[in-house]
C-alpha cells in the first residue's frame, strides 16, 4: 500500500509544481493580473521530471487574468534554475485558441516561446479576429508584450462601421 501511495504523492507534487511553473506563461495586463493565479484544467497530466516536460491532454484550458489559452494537448517544457522552475516553451495542438479581451486567435497548432521575446507562433489555418475584423494567413506570430503580430500570406477582412450620429467622419 505504501508503494502505491508514493507514486500518487509524487504525481501530485509534480502536478502542483507544474501549475506553479505555468503561472509565468501568460502575460499580465497590469499589476492586478500579475497577482492572479493561473488555473489549468485538463483531463490528464503526465509529467517527466528528467525530461523537464509536462503533458496536459484533453480539453486543456489555462487562464490568467483576462487571457485564456486552450487546446486539445499542451506539452510544456521547463528548466530548473536557481531552485525554481521556469517555462521555456509550450507546444499546443488541436483546436488551439488564445483569447484576450475581444482578440481571438485560433489555429490547429501553436508554439509559445518565453525567451528571448515572449511570443506565440500559430500554424495550421491561423485566424485572428477582433470584433468583426478578421486576419488569416499561413503562419501568424503574436508578440505578447508588444501586442503586435506578423502574418505570412495574409488576407484581411475589415468592417468599415458607419460613424455614430454627431461624431462626424474621417473619410
């Protein structure tokens, strides 16, 4: 019975360590968001401390502040430096979605890089929308801290809204 408890306890410790590691992944909008916890849900988690990876599978959702990052599967890479763990990369696959406010980016897959620039590269029919405006392409790179994007082979659909009464026109 003791041998059965040890793997479960070790698994629980690794799970909570991975959750704590993941806290720094999603960028914070302000000081309030920095203090908010990151909550990750998935159907299963498999951690490999030797390879320094954690595999979340089945309806994976990571939330921090007003940002939500989701997918069918996320492989998290981390490093151990100075006694704490740091996320270095995340590979997300299947129904990948990043939501921040009105901005929504979807794709079949995405790779998040923590350094040197915090960015996510979306591939597999990436599509970004904000309100009714939509951008598609073959590869989309979103620089999170700068809130800017680079889209390869882009196609842009802009909705030109009519100005409200009394606001005039800039045409």
